[in-house]
């Protein structure tokens, strides 16, 4: 494996099942095996826990420090090899709190079986420890020489569901020091929530009007690590909507101008921003997105949304999405202006089921037709691909709703992490009742949960000629 950083992730459903088995009422340690799938980012490799392999009668012993019989390991290895997955060993420290170290017995159990696991599956053994307070810690046992396996500690372990819960190895991801610029922000939800929130690596996909405002909100809130992704340039007709651009930026790459602006307004002491001149459906950019803990979808094209939808389910990276739709009549008077925000993640509806993109349009974009003026001109006047109406105030409201969706998912005020899918109507001035629907029964994406690079779908490709955003 060539990626330097390591992480682990699982769904809230897997987390609940693991807790039910590992955190015993008698407070003794316990263990089980699990299958994991690889999510290979540009610089981070994540083990996605796909399925638990719980022990059968007589396959493990609980005696203070739990141990397993050879038959249990053989059965787990057979299941992993049969489906091309990696194998993970999970065990509990029921009296522990926070990220856990390893005892000599823990090291012996994992390191001593790393060779057998690698030989049978071709993947490193992944070890995970569950503390009594529900904190996960994780590591990869990687082959560095014949019969020699080295422990690479994960920097993070995340649990993804209605709420996004991430545990950090402080040595690799140090807790932030709240600066005097963040006093009002920290007072809203406290230092503990702030420390969990701002250590998340956030990706903003699309540096247009909504993306620019979200990026600024992240920087001012105290986020330390932000990825910006867009391949377009600032144009004159963008200046009425881009919060970060002036006349002097016309012709410059949006991500470059936005990154410079964020450096000026960020409140974190160690703020890092990366400006990636690419589309998320290009291979390098796609892999860079997999290095993030959460993603903001600020794109208005179907291919990008399709890719982000796939990432949300197969790679367990929540995607906070939104959109704006405005219409005028024959006299040029506004008759409708609506914006919406929601999160595509486990246990919530995907972007396709929410109607945020038409799957039939994805191939049109791949073929370059969405950038062919003749093709666009031939569409009906009310076709969604022709909808371009937008103003600064609409973008500002949509960006705010997306930020609030993210904050609810991470901070979970009063344990309420899911505000539902929200739609606001400017004409009429009302918010619809939030929707808590699930994906349609025939939807493909729930079947891809935690499948990672093994999902079997080809998401990336070359950027169409003359591709651009307005």
C-alpha cells in the first residue's frame, strides 16, 4: 500500500452491532472478526468495515483478555478470501475511555496473525479497539519485509449514519487551540464539539456562489483543513454572486482566488487550504475527495453529483448537497425561487432519489453534449439544463442551509442530528415540512454501502471538451 495516511470507517448499524457484542454486561473484553473494503484516496487509505463475522459457540474464549480458537480465524479468512475482502479483528477495552493504546497481548494477537491474513486475502490485517465510551481506534498491520509486519496507526475512525462521529488519534491529529478570533463560535457549542468539528477534513466541490460562501463559513468557523475543487475561471457575469472575487480576479481560476481569500479570513492558527484545478469526476480529483471526512456538493451538473452520490454510500463520506431553482414568466417577472439542502449519507435518501440529478443526463455530460450550444439551444425553454437564474441572496440562503445541515450532523444539538431534507420557497416565503424519506426500493446506491473501490461502478473519466460552469 502506498498511501501514507490511514483511517477506518463504518456505518452506524455496524457500530451498534459491534457495541452489542463487544461491550459485555460483565465488563470482560470480547472480540470478533469483520470484513473490510478498501477506499484508496490520493493520500489516505481507509478500511471500510462492511460486515461483522460474529463468533460461534466455542470459537472464542472470554477470560479477562479474550482469545479466539484457530477454527474461528480459518472461517473468517475463508469468508474474506471468498469475496475478495480484507479481514479485521475487533476487540474491546470496556473500561477504557477515548483512543486506546495496545497491551502486549493485543500486539501479539494482531501482529502474530498478520502474516496469515495477508497471505489469504492480499490485504493487511486491520485491528480496531472499542473503548467503553464508544470510541474506536484503529491500525493497519502492513508487510515491510518477509515475515515482518509493521503497525501503522490510523489518524481517525469515523462512524457514519444520521450523525457523523469521528474519533482522533491526538498525536497525529492534535486538538486545536481555540484562538481569540473564535470566542463567539466556541461559546455556541463548547470546546469539545469545536475540537471534533474543526478537525474534520472538509471538501468543497464547486467554487461558485454557494461553494464560495460555504468555504468562507468553514474558514471563519475554525476548520483547519479545506479542499477546494473546481476547474472554471472567474468571469464578469460571476461578480454579482462570488463573495470572494473582484474585477481584478476575472480570468483567474476560481479555486486560486478563493484559496487566497480564505487565507485572509481563516481563524484557525494552522489553516491549510488546497486549491485543486479539476472536476470531481477526474481520477486525481476523485481520489482527493476520498481523503475528506465530509464533502459539500456545490455543483450543478449531473456527472459531478452522480460521483458524489457514489462516494457518499460506497465510501462512507457524507455529502451535504443543495440547489437553487428560479423561474420567470414571459414578462421577466419572478414566479418561483426555491432552494433546498439535505445530506446524502447512510439511512437518508440519495441525491438521485431526491431528484438532484437525472441519471440519464450523466452520459450526456460524459459525451460533451451539455457543453454543446446547439444541443442546449434545442432543449425546451423550461428544461432544467437551461435553468441559470440565480442571485447573491439565493446563494447565501442555500449556503446557510447546507452549513446548518452539516452542523446538525456533527454537533447534534440535543441529540438531533437529522433535520430532514429541507426546501424553502422565496415566492410565498415558507419552508416545507422536512422530509425524512428513504431511497426508493429499487435504488442501486443502498446496495453499495461500504463497498469502496470494490463497488464495481466506473465513476471517473476525462473532462469533456469545452467543459465549463456558468
